[in-house]
């Protein structure tokens, strides 16, 4: 998704060429395929991985120039309603066998099941459309994530203006992942996640992002609440039954940004984030938040490239410093690091093979007798994806955990108490 | 779970997956989406973003139209089919889902080139689109602008009648033509 100014200009030329394409009814967002009468293959090398054109489409505010052709002809120039509800669905269902147990960190009470039908694993309802010459919206809600029936979770949900005050600066306001500035998790091929992003707490947050290309560089700078998407405060101080809520729980905002460029065939970027997070109270295995706001810093380096559109590679390194994070030792700064690297090989239109290596080292958080000892990972995931259709695939994945089990020490059951090998088989579809 | 159990499950899953994939793969080549390209007259050279693909009638894979990677300087050819034939106007067509489902049957305009006594261009000249061809047919010396506009509209109507462009395309191009000042 990293585009230089020149690349973006080239894309404008390119989509101008596609302007004349007729319109009917493409993506892990198949709605775009329908709207622009394009094959899924136009934007995806292998769903959901984007190809070059797909990345350029996203960078162009998720639209082609003829987007208005898909709107209701009301005769009102100030109204551009999509001609039909712009919806798409993504569904996943798996069967899994795995090492790993549910262990209560405080009591050590253990439950386990070595096999599981995770069907459905996830059902997503996605929607996106251009609403004006510069504004696009996008959101998706997950129904039954990881099989949790009765729950709906909104993850991405944002408005994006492609050209604020004619400055060439784009602004995205809403809920999104800070890590999307590097490698969007939703477009990865493996089932296994980019774990360092989750551990560093730079996935979903609410905020605003400004970005612009200048010469060969792309700049992104944003502010976010810095506490995820679940914490909130009820506004009750004015009196009884005031309905509003605050989503941040302190006055500090997280500042984050990325500078990217291309050097030959390699795209690289430098990411940084700095903000506050609640400390962790003493005891109870680190499960409880403390009362102090502590500083948190993340620095990342990302590299990626491809060979002829058949082999894609990517690598991410994250360095973290959580100042005074644990109330047990508030004067100490806790440093840890992690990252991942992967390769996707697409030999033909039916098959995709992926390798994903995840690594994390708890660093100063090791031996703290808290759940944060669990920032410890050394695993390799091997994935084979078989495409029945452009938008329907079967997945087989094996995750091999290279870490040794650690015995329980200290007061609590924390650390790498079990292996996390797994084997998984299932289906993934978008329509 | 003991390591041996994990291994067994792994093996069984891999085998199941392999069998499923191989069974489906037997029909894979038949079901992968392809684009059939025909022209009138036949024998036109087909150019895709990746270069020369052959001569009509020709069937190409969808990925040849939408390659995952391409040189930036060829970006304008993404998703297009270019036909060129000696004595005919070079024609560039944007591929839609309908085209892939139904196949492309394009009629080359050979009369214009013949009348002008000029051979078809041999250079890529891929910027010429159907809409552009209608908008800017070759100028005839001494022809008034109004006459030329009329001729452009006639060409557009012919393209529609021949089924080479869809009605919405025709309307859009017509609107653009009429909105363009003389």
C-alpha cells in the first residue's frame, strides 16, 4: 500500500484508461468487483493479497474515476447515493487440532481440547463506497468472530477524504489499525496473525490519520486515543441519564507515523508511535490495570518486495519501550522486541503457498510473573491455499512452535507453559 | 496433546487437502477464466500489457489481462486488449466481466484506413481507445468541425449497432462529445 507520488500519478493515468470500462456490478471486497465490472483478478494476486493495481486502488481512496456511474440518478448534484447497498460478505470456517490449553494465570486451573470445529470461525459484513468526489467510507462488522455467537464487533470503520482543502493531503477519521501503515493484517494469506502487531498494541484504535506523498517519499502522521476500541467512560457528571460516552480514558493521545520510500525493488518504511497506556497493578498475574498513565514507545522497520508478481516477501521489526509499565517496579522501563517475516509464492492461479515466521522476545518483561511473559514467540507457519474460485479457497496450515515449554515458576501460571503447534484446515470465501 | 497425535492429525489433514485439491485440479484448466478474442476481419495481432499474445481468434488467460505486476510505463495498458492489423485502425478495448463471460468480438475499422490509403500503425499506439476513436476519428482535410462532430457521432452509433460498445458506454461517450466545445 506504500505508494510514491510518482506511483500515484501513474495510477491516475492508469485508472483514466479504465474510465471507459462499462459499469455493472470486485475484492475480499467483492463489492468493488461488482461496482466496476472488474474481475477479482484485477486487484488480487490471490485473494485477499492485493496485487499492484489493487494497492493503487486502495491508495486512490478506493475508487475508480467512474464511481458516479454506480449511483442513483437523482438529478441532484449534491447527492450520490450508491445504486444498491454496497455490501460484501467474508466467511471462514475451520477445523483445528492444536497444542495449547486454557490455563487460569492465577489459579492454574486448566481446560483443554485438542481438536475443534471452528465453523463458523468468522463472518464479516463489509461495506464501502465513495460518497462524494473526495470522501469514501469503509467499515466491516464481524459476526461470530472465532465462533463467538451473539457478538458483533466493528473493526475498521472510517471516513476518508482524499484531498483536504485542495492540499493533496488525505485524512482518515475513524477506527482503524495503526499497523495498517505497514502491513494490513486483513490482506495476509496465512491464517496465523502478524503477532508482533497484536503484542505491541498497535492494531485497532480510534483516531485520525493524515497522509501525503512528497517526491519519492510517503508520509503518514496520525493521532489516536491509544487505548484500543473497547475502553470508554460514561458521561454522567452533568446529571441523570446523559447518554454520551468517551472512548478515551485519559487526556493523552498517541502520536504515530510512518515515512516510506522505495529503493530499487524494495519498499521500506520507518514507523513510530508514542503515547500513554495504563500501568499494570501489582499482583493477580498482571491481569488488572493500575491507576498510572505510563509512556509507551514503538519503533518499527518494514521491508517488502516481490518478484514478478509471483513471489512476495515482507519483513517487520518492532522495538518497544514501556516506561514504568508495571506497578511492581514503576521506576523501570521495560524493553522488548518482536517482528515477523514471510513469503507468499503463487505458482499458478489455483495455488498459493506461504511461510510466516513470528518472533517476539519479552525482554525486560521476562520473569515478571505477569502474563506479559507471554510476549515470547518463535514459530513458523506453513500455509497452502487452494482456490476453487477467485473468491473461494481451501486452506491447510501447520504452525510449528520452536519454543520449549517453560515450567511454572513464581506465584502465577504465566509464560510459555504449553506449545502452540497447530494444524488447521478450512475454507475462506468472500462474495 | 502428544507430539505424535499432532503429527497424525497433520498428516491426515494434509492428505485430505491434497486429495481435494487434486480432484478439483483435474478440471482446473477447464474452469479457469479465460477470454476469447475474435475480430472481424480475423488475423489481427493481439497485444496485451505483457506484449504480443498472438493473432485472432485467440484465447488468453484472465491473468494475462490483469497481471500482478507490470512496468509502470505500461500502466495505461492494464486491463486492455489491443488489436492491430494492416489496413485497419488499431483498436483498444477495456475488458469487463461481461467480456470475460461472453467473449470479445470486435470489428476492426478497416474502411477508414483503406480510404485514407494509409497502413495500420505498427507502433503500439495503444492509447487509442474505442471511445477515443469515436471522439477523434482521423481528420479529413477541409472538413468543418461541425461535420466532424457529426461523423464522430455516426461512428459512435455504428459501434453501438455492431455491439462493440454497451449502451451506457455509448451514452457516456456521446455526452462527452456533446459537452466538448468546438
